[in-house]
């Protein structure tokens, strides 16, 4: 009996969101402030401001029109941020406070495509999709110039670094660079050397030289005094950004003299340093493996000595400018999250597999991100070995990889295996020992991969490259795709779930068929063994979860509640409860004993593909197609303790209230009852006051000493009491005191007074009508009583008296 009670006490009742990993960058411009402490980037309708040290989003700025942000720029003094939206509005922000200081129309007839501040942080240039360039005075709040003549979209504007020269450079769809004079309000020159879109303009420190880059695979160096091209450097890649390096020797980057050197970022996905004089490449960054590495943006924060680059996968990479040593990685956008897992012996990290060949490892404490490259196609599933240091991943590239995290949190690939003829959609690691793993594929087969002994020794040198895995057993298990595999806690059984609507049980290591679980009406998405009992849980596209007995393959229970496919299921509370996630974006907590859905957690907006529970069973992790990864915390014990403390406090307060009423300390009693927010208790106090011989004076004196918020609460309670004829007298007494003793202006200032009066009026009229009818009836009864005077009758002699007289 005690065991049963303890089991019930261990049941979970609720989870709360502890943390969210959400998208913060969806492509486009990214910018560092001068100190390198803050990172600004676009994410749809918002400009997000990240703290570089922690990776935390400090501010998320959204314009009132809630339209997509098309351009933004931070002033050189780091004080002013200006954003432009598709609604053709420009907003000036005090970004540290997150407030708009000015909002005005852009006057462009099409969205603003680019903007840039001048070196003094007083002028702002905007280039529009309408081919116009406008200049605004940010301090005095007016438009100063309007330049026409650019064909198509103006996608690039830049001021000359010398503010005394008052020059603006712009580039549009014709690949020419136009030089505008703010003083003469005219176009001074049109620089033509590129044959494709110009992607960046950067200037030397003395302001005499300009570097332009383009998608025509060349960089051009211009003499700004003569407005002529002095050198054309072929860089053999479509360049998205070029940055002039400080004119000082940097041996790590091959900069050996103090001449002009520049750095390029483009579609090859690597940073390269070029010598302008000779046109030679003096430094090439090592090319990382995998697709999606094309660089789309690059910017240099000279004061902070940091270089920021953005990849096509929406990852932001922060380098130390002098050595190009990678300092930080930020995963800006994960697209569709396909699987998530806790990593580390104490679940200190999280692995995320998204719609990408890259894996992302987040450290929960510091938000540091590590991006892992190795797979060449989308990673579909993950699983972690028992100790938490090793984990496996499988992908559409028909391969499986094993990764190891060291104590410093760095992850490397230590083994890989291939052999499947189609996408590998599911993987499961051995539970008892780190001895093998099993993969399931769309080729309808399951493979068992033993781990080499060299892999398990801690002295394995990663320099030798990943160890090759060899499949020990291959078994064709189903007639359709295998969506899930699970290994029993004793490593002797294997369960497979397939699109053919069945689950099967196999004996390991030979994969001998033991039985078939049939009963679902659609394909199975997940199978899971109970950690305590000989039970298998299956989740299906028919919206149900079923529990099966391993002895006779019979269905023990069916859980219905999801409105769409159930994608994942996991046992919690030592096998007595289930967590499930579905295509409806919901996560549900079930108690197995009574088939009850204890709680529905609604924080995702799309299919929840990933679900994993921590080792201590106190946290859960979910990942969904809405690009969010959510960390849930079990708050059952906290809520129970809070409820118990609240009940104890209620008992103490109730006793105190009874004591105050007994001592006739009505003011404190009324204040305490109002603080408890219990209308019935307040009513009891009002009734106690009204029972006093000097009721009117005491009620009035007590109410007048209340605070305004207490009077507002009392007025709310009156609305409730007034609906009942038994309590309307107390409500009317309180209302009478308020109306007599409070000024109309003060009453109208009460919160919710209009709604309260609207609710009070109809019931009050009804009560007065009832009283009027009662008074009329009483008056009529009194009238009848006074008019029912019987006439005095003459005394008639009795028959005996008549006989006597005779």
C-alpha cells in the first residue's frame, strides 16, 4: 500500500517552459557595433540584438506596422538604429531601451533596399527599389537630398569616410557605381568596370582608394581622386563581400608588408586574403566539408578587431580579425527541427538535427553553439549512448556517424559507416553497454553496427580520421519504410515500427523475428520499450498510442487524444506515465494506469518531431517544424509545494479573520478579507458589521479608511452580491456609502467602474421593483385592516331571558 502511495506521489502533473532556442536570423544584413559586444540581424518583421558574449537576444525590435524589415543600419557612434519596413516607413530607435524615437514615411514609392550612415552619424542615405536615393538629416528630422537616375533597384549605398568631402556612392541593377556630390546635388561620375551586381564598397583609411566587389568574380580598386580603376583582381568566385584590411603586417594571414590587402567572402564558403598590388591570394582558409557553406555576408568591426560572416545556412561566424581564428558560432535559423537529444553525463548540452546536413550542439548554461559538419545530406535522426559522451546520427546520405564530446564540450566525428541503399531514417544506441547501434532505413532493412574497441578507448587520436564501421547483421524487416527502431533495456530485443502499420519484435544480435504487433490503422512513427515492464509503446499516424505486452503481443491499452499523427512517445515517471508529441503541435502527458491525459502542453505551432527526456527525468526536450527547440521543466513538486503553502496560509488567515471578527476589529478584518480575494468572506465581514447596533456608522467609518484598490475590489464584489436577493442589502449598503461619501470624479477614476455600474443597474432596478411591490402590498394590507371595522350589533336576549320575562 505504501509503495502504491509513493508511486502516485511520483506522478508528474505539469511541465513548464524553462528555455526556448528560437530563430533570430533569417538571412540578409548582420552588423556588429564598434565594441563588438552586440550583434544586430534581421529576422522577418524584427531586428534582433544579441549579446555576443552569451548569445542571448537582448532586444527584439518590431515596427508598429508589423511588416517585414527590408533594411537597417547602426550609426558609427552606436547610438542610433534605423529600420525600414515593407510598409515604406522608417523608424529611428533608441535600441538600448527598445523604443521608437521617431517614425516617418520613406517617400520612396517602393521598399527601401539598403541604407547607410555617414561618418558623423547625422546623415542617413536610403536606396529604394524605385531607383531613387534619398538622404535624411537624422538630427534635424528632414530630407536633404533626392537623387534620381539609377536604373532598377538601388541595392548599395555608402558615404565617403571623409565627412568634409560630402560624397555618396551608390550601385543599382546596371552594375555601375555612381558618385553623388551632396554639395552640388549632382552625379559627379559613373564608374563602370563590373559586369554583374556590385556587392560591396569599402574605403582605405586615407579615403583615396575604394575597393568594389561583384558577382562577376572580380574585385576592382579605384583611385577616388581621378575616379579611375587602377587594378582589377580576378578572385575566381562570386564575391558577396570584400573588406580592406588595416595596413599593417599580419604574418598569420600572409600580410608581410604594409601595402593594400583585402579579404573576400563568397560562394566557395571560405575567407581569402589578397594582395592588391600583385593580385595574388596570400591566405586561404581551410574549406569546411558539407554543403550550405556559401558566405552571404561579411563585415569588419575595426575597433573590436572582429570579423563577422554569415553563411547560406543562416549561421553567423565570428572571427578574430588578425588571425581569422573562429571565436563564436551562432545558429541563426534551424528551419525544420527533425530530432533533438540531451548530451553529456549531466545533460549539459543539447544536439539539434534540423533540415540541414549540419548538426548544432548548444551548451545550455552559456548558449554557446558548435556547428558540426560531416554529413552531406539532411540529418534525420539522433541517439545518445548511455554515458552521454558518444552519440550517433543518421542522414539522407545513407550513412551513420558516431560523434564524441570531450570534457571541454568540443565534439568531433570518431566513426562513420555506410551500407544502406536509401535514406537512413532512424538510429538507436545500445542501452546496457556502449557496444553497438542499430539503424533503420527506407530500404526496409535494419543493420546492426558493433562499435570497434579502438573507438571505446579514450586514447583514440582524432587526427587519424573517423573509424569505419562494419555492419554485423542486416535484416529485411518490413515491406515499407522503417520509421523507428528501439533497443530494449537489456540489449537483447529490438523493436521496429514501419509505414506498413505494424511493429515487430526481434531477438538480438541475429535479428530473429519473435512476433508482430498489429492493430494500428496507419503507419507507425515511433516505438519505445518501457524501462520497467515488458511493455512496448507505439505511436501511429492514426492519432493513437498503444501499449503492447511482449509475452503474447496483445494490445493492453490505447490512448486517444491527439487530433493528428502521433510522432514521438517516451516513458517517464519510471514507466508509469507517457509523454507524446504530435503533428498538431501538442505535447501530452498521460498516466498509464487510468488512460488519463493529465496535461496538454501547447508551445509549438507545427509538427513536433523531436522528444527526449533527461536522465534525472526532471526535464524534457522538444523540437518542431516551427524551428523552435523548447526545454521543459517538471514543475509538479514545485506546484504541489506552492499549493500546500497557499492552503496553509489560507488556514492561518482564516483563523486571523475569525479572531478579528470576534474582537470587532472590523477595519483589519475587512482589509484581510479583501486581500484574500474571497467575495464570500468579505460578505461575511460586511454582515458582521451590519449586525452591530451602530451598523451604519461603523460600516461608513470602516469603508472610508480603506485604500483605493480595496474600494475597487469591494465594488467588484458588490456586483456579485447584487445578483442575489439574499445578499443585495449588503451590496446596496456598500454602494450607498461609496455614492454618498466619494466624489463623482474619484468614482469614475476607479478601475472597471463603468462595467461595474452596467452590471449593477439592472439588478438594482429589479430589487427596487420588488421592494416597491412589497410596499404596495403592505400599504394595501394596512388599508384593509383599517377599513375592516365591524358594526356594533344590539344585544339580542337569549331564549332563557325571554322565557323568564314572560
